[in-house]
């Protein structure tokens, strides 16, 4: 496993990479980093080349953010994939990373396969509920990773609360990548009913619910997730 940096037009992206033949881009949740996928690495077949970037405003990626939007993340992601020379690839996104990956697909991105894991993007966000809940969530994210910039996290939550970048049913219907939806039955942040809604609106998608998992099944249930990905991802 190596950490590398690649220069984009807007700044530098830091990413972890495990060598392999078939590239899969893994996108972490809000306040996370590429390191969030490390427990899963040992459960995946050796032919999978794992590419795990720190998203803009996260970890060691040095890209100044203008509006803290999903659209801004997608632009950087498209340029990263172009710079890495990825022609055939798949994408896996958890929570906020799932939101980014759906927007990526709906705006012309073309992964062969897409895996959405307890994905945000259609559910009411914490910031839409109340200012008190918003600040509690920000502090919870900071407790998980104190290296985060607290003002960045607040801005992400505020922007997400506007609803302007919610993924619409029309956009979900436009996704053409083979799609697997993995969800933890015990997810308290984004209930399983949103997995079922994604499944209804993404054509040909497959839904797998993990009974004993919560919001980050790749971390808490890596063996189960690894088996599902090994069966689903191309070789």
C-alpha cells in the first residue's frame, strides 16, 4: 500500500493505492480519508487495484474549495481519473462518497460498475433538521478524526443542507453502470428505506442488506463486504 500525490489543475490530490490489474476507485464518507478502506483491503482479490483518494477538503488533499459542493468534488474526481489514465474502472462510494459517485455517474462519468454503500444523496441531511443537530453532527465527525478542519466540515454540512444537490429520480434512472447497493440494517444515520428507494430507481440494480452492519459496513463487516465485492466487480 502506497500513498501518492498527483497534481491537478486546482491543486494536489493525495491517494492511497494497492497494486493490482483492475482499477477500482473507493470514495470515503464525510470527514474521512482514503485510510477508511484499509480494513477492506485484505478481503479483496489481489487483481483489484484499489485507488483510495482523500476527497477535496479532506485528509492530505490540497485543493482550495470554492463552494464546498458535490459538483466541485465531481470535477476534481473526473480530472483525477483522467490523469491516472483509467479507461476501464469501477467505483465504490460510502455515505458522502456514494453521493459523489452517483453525481459522477449522472453527469457523464462512466464506471463499468458502481457500488453504493449506505449512500447519502437522496435522504434528508443532518443540516436540514435543525441547527442543534447540525452542530452535534459536526462535533461527532471531528471526534472521529480530529485532524479535520472544523470550519470545512461545517461548510460541507451547510451546503449539503440546501438540498440543491440532491440526486433526483431522473438522475438515478440515468445511471447505466451495473450497480450494487450494500446497506447495513442497523444504519441509524441513513435508514435502509433509502437503500430500497435507490434500488427502485437505478435500473437493474442489486440490493444486499447486511443484518448486523451499520453505516460503515466496509469497516465493521469487511469480510461480508469483501465477498460481495469479489463476486460483483469485473475482473
